[in-house]
């Protein structure tokens, strides 16, 4: 009986560590280290913060750079900074910085928000994405406005994802796909609309920039902003929707 309880406990701890690793890259290591301390949660928090700091310092050795989490026209959303999911290659960071700078020049006060980028080293994809494992891909939040005008740095949903812009689609409803509609969530999001001028500028900029290889955005949005064709792609009906964010890759 004692041995069985030990195996159950060990399996549970390894499961927790695995889940934290998949979500945050260093969380699993911090959790396993914290098991050696009586005040487990306090130890976990301290170890996690220390490991996150170490990743920011070590990431350049793996060819990654973190996108800034505050200040300036380019910012990564805070929750993804805390989860070590905002690391990209120097080449992609340069693209993002150039886009943000040109956006702020054309539309003063604009903040370009990055959502998921990648982990500080290669090898692990960012769940639930099917890619984002090489530092050459990033998701950008949409640009929004409310009754007062453009709202810099804000997103309709707290995560930046899953606040869908409904439009025509040829995709049939299938349960065995990652194309989640989440209709029950939509009424909960902030009452904001897309900022058409900024969306048109950003998508057009990405389409013209030679460093960008592909941009995934839902076809009805590409048509709305006049950027159909070329590197503007449809991700397919079995992948996650791209009418809540823009995916770009080198």
C-alpha cells in the first residue's frame, strides 16, 4: 500500500511538472525543485522567478531574444512574458520592431502587441499551437477602438485570443479539429471593434515586407482590408481560427 501511494504521488508530481514545462518551459524544473522544501509554493515562486531571469540572460546563446514586456511601441502581452513565451530570433524581432515603429509613425500613439512568440530555446512547440517551435513565428494582437477611439495596447479578451471577428466562412462544423468557435465566450469580451485604419496598415505592411514569408489571417479579414493573395494565407479549416489574431513567420 505504501509503495502504491508513493507511485501515485510520484506520477502526480511528474504530471504537474510535465504540464508546467509544456506551458512555461521552466515551470516543471521549478516545481520539481520546490518539492525539496517545506514551503513548497513559496519555493516554487522563488525558483520560477530565478529561472525566468536566467532564461532572459541565456536566450541569446540559443539564438533567441525576448520581446520587451513594457514601454515603447512594441510590447509583449504580460501573461506571455510571465510564461516565457515571448522569445523570437533576432531577425523576427527586427521585423516586429520595424512594424511597430512604422505603425507609430503613421498612426501616432499606436502600440503593437505580440502574443505568443516562442520559448527561449528550440525543441518545444507552444501548446496549443502546432508550430512556434523555432523562434521564427509570432502572433500579433489586433488593433481595437471603442467609443472613445483607438485604445492602445488593449485587447478584447484577457488573453488576446478567442475574441473572434465573425465573417463569411466555407469551413463546415467538425468536432475533430482545432477550429474552436467558443460561441459561449463571445458575449463576455469587451465591447470594442477593429481599428480599420491600423489593421489595414499593418496587414499591408506585412504583405509588402520581403522578410515575412507567410501571414495567416482569416480570408474575410484579408478581403476586408484588401490584402488577399500572395503571402496572405488561410491556415485551413482544421487549424485554429485566425480572426482573433495575426500569425506571421519569416
